[in-house]
């Protein structure tokens, strides 16, 4: 029988907070059970395994990130949309590192395709880039470029990976200007390999 007041939603919310506090790699069912002061067995009523717990965190975090990205790009296009999108992405990754890490994990198809947050992340990302007049296959190539740039910067920032005394924000704004320039002149035709 489920413990009074303990729900799947509360379990996933606590797991998300713990992931940020201790790191996603250290998130366990036992740690969440300790958080609630219950046995591991009591938690298994709400989550079947550690993998399922991580999946719950990923789905929850994707929805939260999608909400923040949507607000950041609403009514904007081109450079303004890119900056809003990138700033929201970076802020989420830095403020919620465990949850952000969960959003980057591959999920089983049945989880990923039913996660409204993950689907919205894809839609928002591609919509932002359509403001640059890109169509497939350039759209996907450009998305991979933007995602790897934002992810790389945020991942380094989270671990204090920028040792140079230049202000990190100054570098960030220069990088976003460079990304905008690149997207504005994105090659739409690729030379075929011989």
C-alpha cells in the first residue's frame, strides 16, 4: 500500500531536486527514500527502478526547460529569438545541472515519444531556427551546431571550466553573435563527396 502523502509526482520532484544537489550520476532510489524518511521498498510502489527514476527526472526537466524556452522566444525571431533561447538554455543548465543532464540522456522510444516536454523542446528548437530561413537538411545541421555550442558552453560553465580571467558573460555574448552570423549565412547546399 502506498505511504500516505507519497505520490509519483512528489517522488519525481524530489528526485529532480536531489539530482541538482548531488549530481545525476549519484541519484539513487535509496537517496530519494532517505529524503522522505521511508524504506527503499516504500518508494518502489512509485518507481520501479533507478532507470525509471532517471527517466521521470528527464521527462519532468524537459517540460520545465521547454516552458522556459517558450517564454524566452515568444514574439521574437532571428537574433532576438536566438539570444532568448540561448540565455534560457544556459540559465537552466547552470541553475539545475542534474535536471539539465537528464534532458540530454537518450530515452527508451516509448518514453521519449510520449514526453510532451521533449517533443516541445524539438519543436521550439526548430521553430527558432526557421527564423533564419533554413529548411531541411540545413535545419537539422544548424540545430546540431547550435545545440552542441550551447551544451558545450553550459557544461563547461557548470564545472568552472573557464579559467581565463575574461568575463564569461562577455565570451557568451560574442559566441552568440558568432552563432547568429553563422546561421545568417548558413550554406544551403553541400558539396557531394566524390
